[in-house]
C-alpha cells in the first residue's frame, strides 16, 4: 500500500502543467489582433509590416506564455516550433500572392482564341492576338534542348559514379559545379559568339543550344545523386554472376534509379522553360508562326511576356496578354512538376511484400 502511495505521489510530482492544443491558434489570433492595432495606431499602411509585427509578437508571446505555464525548457521547444511555422509562412505567402495575382489578372484574356492564334499583324498596343506561336516556339526549343542536354547529363553522371577516377573525373566535377552557377546570359553569349563567327542569323535551335548548356549540370547533379543511392550489393550481385559492368549499369543500376533520374530531368526542363536572356539574344522573337526551329526567328513564352510588357506603351491589352502568358507558363511548369512527382512515385522501389 505504501509503495503504491509513493508511486502515485512520484507520478503526480513528475506531471507538469501544459498548454492546451488550441493555444498556438489563440496566441496567433491575439498576435494578429495586436499587430493590426499597432499598425493602425502607428499609421503603418503596409500589410507586410503588420504581418512582420504579428510574427514577432507570436514568437515572443509563445515563449512568455509557455515559460509561465510549462517552464523554460518546454518554452524553448515551442519557440523553435514557432520559428519553423513563421519561416514556412514567410515562404508560402509570397508564392500564394504571386499565383493569386497571376490568376486574377491572367484569366481576363486567357481563352481558346488566345491559345490558338498568334500576334500576326496585331500591334502590341492593340487588343487581340494570342500566344500560339510562342507556345510552338517554347515547345520546340525546350524539346530540342532536352534531347541534347538530358542524354549528355545522364551519361556524364554515369561516368562520374561508375567509372570516374583520377584527374579527369575531378576536372569534370569541377566544371559541372562551375556550370551550375553560371548566369543564363553567359550561355547565351557563348552561343552568340559562335553565331557571329559563322555569320548566322537568329533561329530557334540556337536558343536550344543555350538552354541545353543550362540544363546539363542540373541533370548531371540530380542523376549522380540518384545513382549513388543504388545499393552496391545490387552491382556486386550482378558482377558476381559474370554480367559485364556496362550491362549491369544498363539492366540493374539505371532501372533502379529511373524514377529519380526522370524527376531530375523534369525539374531541369522546368528550370529552363522560363529563361528569357538567351532566347532574347539568340531567337530574337517573331510575331508570326514559325514551325521550323532551324530557320528564322522564333517566339517563346518568356520572351513574349517580356516583349509585351516592354513594348506595351501603357496599353492595357498588352499587359493583359503578358499576364495571360505568365499564367500559361506557370501552368506548364506546374504540370511538369506534377508529372515528375507522378513518375517518381510510380517508379519508386517497392518496400515490403
């Protein structure tokens, strides 16, 4: 009986007070209300300032209340959680605001006519026209860049992981790291210098070459990481059966990492789809439809958006077309990301039975 009483007393002494589950929401609501009052009282007209004040008050309020009720040790844990939530909101709010503004202003002229017609003889300051020629140009330029950059990037990653030893591998790794950080305008200037040497006119394939340069290091890095995740036991089992190394890579390593490699390629495509600087230098833009990327200037969605905004002369129609093209480009990138996630989940290694 006495031991039970002692155990009960000990359990009661170890049990401390804790805040209810709804307390973070209450603290957040109070922080927002206090921030609005401070903003109105101080004459702050920007809602961004109100949000920053609310974030600071939320962190301080969480620490003070948790310290008073639960103790300083638990308060430190709660303040770390609060910092994570505040950082998450600081990252999400601008993204949501961007998407909301683009959708709100882009749907004004986004319809079937806009997607199936080119600008043609329509001036930038006049209403009408569409982005069909820009869609064709972007698909062809990005597609050709993928056909060039993806195989080279995958093969380079295979060399670095499976065969790379010595000075050559270190040099390749160094240049891949350098290429990862180069601005897109540098890739455009490199191809432009070659065009000037051979006295060539702007054409779509030149933009594809610059985009391929930007795409390759992304594919190399993502593929390299995926290949490193393949267990060495699989390679050793295949080699122990007398299978040549090239066949082991082709039949064992690549199928195992196919989902991650495909995801990396899709993300690289999404990265180059919005590049404007090399397209402006090399493709030049065209108001008419040009289905041949190897001859004559072409249009692309990023370049179309820039030109509509730059040449608008205050025209509402040009601004609306620029926002609608931006919404189309965002939708294209979003679809690529969803496809990449779907392929990664589909090709993910199965666990369990």
